[in-house]
């Protein structure tokens, strides 16, 4: 496993992390087994992964609880990132809330579930469309000064929103969708982050399972699966992307790689990308994903990939 530093935050992390929405995220996926989720976390540690990404909306806090149980004895050995701004209402639904008072309340609740007195990265998960982003970030700055946050993160913003949030250069980390099949961040978001030394952490690095290479043209999501809201799974887009996946899978086979390894290695070769956070439902997926940490792609291989993706 290779390690790197998040730029402005200066936090040392593994370049392959673990996204944990399938560890306790019962509201996101059907038929999740918590014991399997615990095995996933243990295997990540075994592979040298030190960076774990969660959110208070994953399982309505259950993901944070499971990570808190796993790391309470060796908290300083891992880098924990979580996200707030997800207010759960009485009917069980979640609304976005960026008010300073709510963000403080949410962080305190996350700290209790994680069994720690600080998180390494705390993200505003989504903008609420009402609270000025400057006010929301200012509260995170205060909590950082109090030692409850090491680095300030924000996610799911447009470029204009990111500029508004970063008006005082307070943002350390930005998280957004980015993978072989979703590359719009190349146009504006990644260049802005590079220029301002904000660490860009892509989520959905395997296109939410599509770049796992195991979905055929008749694949359909369970009705309760959160990915039904992801544009990549819309029928026409999904079928078009399967053609690219087929070509990428053949390329990976010729290179004696799996498609997930190729997809993760490709991300780590993009300017501005220091780490990736693939999720996993099984321990063997973590084992496989970790292999991408040391992979080197040649310029000619990267050009072949670009030709496939741009076709």
C-alpha cells in the first residue's frame, strides 16, 4: 500500500481508502449483513488501508457506530472522514440542513457514534439551498479551532458554490463524483481544486458497481437500491456504458488486471487525485481493490483508455 499527504490538510493517508456506505448502510442497500461489513473493515486494515469514509446518513448513523466499535482501541492508526448536514425528520426522511447550529449538533452526534473526540475530515454533505455556504463553513472553522475537526471538507457543489464556500481559503478537501464514466469534473472542478491546493477525493470510483465489470444488459437494480437515483443506471446511459465496459474489460484482461483495478489505477493517474475510496460489500472486494495502489499505467495505455472513453 502506498501513502500520500492530503495537500493543504497535510494528513497522511493510504492512496486506496474505503467508502463505507455498505458497512451498516441498511437504508441504502437491501440485505446487508453487519458481520460481513465488519470483515470488510478488518480486511481493509489488513491491506494497509488507513483512510475510512462514512456519513451520518449511512444507515442513519449505523455505519459510524460500526466504525467507532472497530477503531476505539487504535483510533490514532486510522484517518476518519464523515459527513453531516443530513437532518432526519420524524417521518424517517432526511432533509439537508447547513445551519451552523445544526452542523455543530450533527458533528457532536457523529463523534459519539464514532467513539472519538475528533474527526480527521468533516464534510458538509450537500448544500441545503438556503443557508449561505460562508456561514456554514465558518462554523466548521470554529469547530476546527476547537480541535474537533482536523480538515474541512465539502461535497456535491457546483464550481460557483465551491468558490463561495472557499472565499476565505478554508476548504481543505472537496468530494465529488468522478470515475471513468463520469468525467465532468475535468472541466472546472478539478482545475480549481488543483489551483487552490484543495484535495479532490472522487466518490463512486467504480461507477457505483458498473466498473466492476459484472453487470450484463439485463441487469436491474433492486427497487430499494439508492442507485436508482443515479443517472448512470438510466436505461439508455447504462446500455451505452456497457459497451465501454466491455472494451475496458478486454483491455484489463490483456494487461492481466481486473477491470476494478484498472479503473482505480486510472483515477490515481489523473492530475489532482491523491486517493480513491471504493466501497465494498465483501472482504474479497477490498483485497482486490487494494492491488491498484501500486499499479503503474504507461502513457500508451492511458491513451488507449482515453480512446475507449471518448468513443
